[in-house]
């Protein structure tokens, strides 16, 4: 057993070095499979509406009849709360693997792709959101460019991301607290904030608590922007 465990650890370390993207995807999928099991085969999603609406000063009515995109959506059905007349898409490189976690039961449409190369026309979406995703992407510059490209003029981009943390294999980018300005001048930042990440590493819980950020700690940036 010890030799088997040692072999597994060695194989994991090799994978990290020779194929970090594959390793990252494997770890992301393992996380979601664990959540699926822990939550009894029905991933909870009740928190999403709050963060798409009141948290950023928006309402359900703002999304009526709009085209909406969730980047790095995961398998929870993050846009299921939006009325049926809206056109709702989630994009994620693990969509095909998520089918075993029940995404085919959702109304929103899932697209198998990374943020760096999204198969949508330019200016297609009225609302684009990246929640807990930007520090996970493979190519940050290309991700920013694609977000700018697919958002319609006058459209809204909502950002929630961890910042100021040491890069890891699954979160390979160090994002500064000024990350929202990386989207300028194509986007105008309407509002933004910074808070501390709590000890439970619970992003949405941290946003509700709004503890002051302390220099040198992990933080969360949240921003609402408009495409010029």
C-alpha cells in the first residue's frame, strides 16, 4: 500500500510539471465530484441570484430578455434563476465531464470551451460574469481579451475573484487588488471593492461578511463594469 501511495504521489508530481493544465482540470473535476457526493447528488445553487443582482445593485428585471454568459460556470446551474425568456450560457472546459453531475437537467446552455477561445460572436452578450474564475484561467491576457470581445457595447461585466494570493497549480495567477483596471479602457469600472478572504476560504461567505482586507493576506475583488 505504501509503495502504491508513493507511486501515486510521484505520478501526480510528474503530471503537475509536464501538463499543468491537465492537472488543474483533473483537480477541478475532483472538487466538483466531491461536492456532488457531499450534497446528495443535487448541487445547490441558491446563492447565485444574490450575487448576480442585489450584491451589484441589479434586479431580476435587468436580465429579462437579455443574453447572459457565466464564464467558468461549473455544474451548479448558476443561471437557472433567470427567467426563461433570457438566453443563458455557461462556458467551461469541463462541460462534457459535468454531464455526469446532472447539468443536462438545467435550462441554461453549457458550452465546452475555455475562456481564452469562446465560440461566440463579438459583442453577443448583454451580461457577462466571471465569479471565482479569473485566477484559474490558463492565459490571463487572452481571457481578458475574450471577455472584452464577447461583451456588447453598453453591456455589463461582473467580476468576483481572489487576489493577492500565492499562485497554486489550480489557481496559477497572482492577481493584484487593482485587477479591475486590467479591463480598461474597453470597460469603464462603475463600482468595485476589496475584502478579506475568510479562514474557511469561502468566497461568497467572505463577500457577505465584508471583513477589511489586511496587507499581505488573501483578498477578494468585486467589480461591476460597463463595456464602452
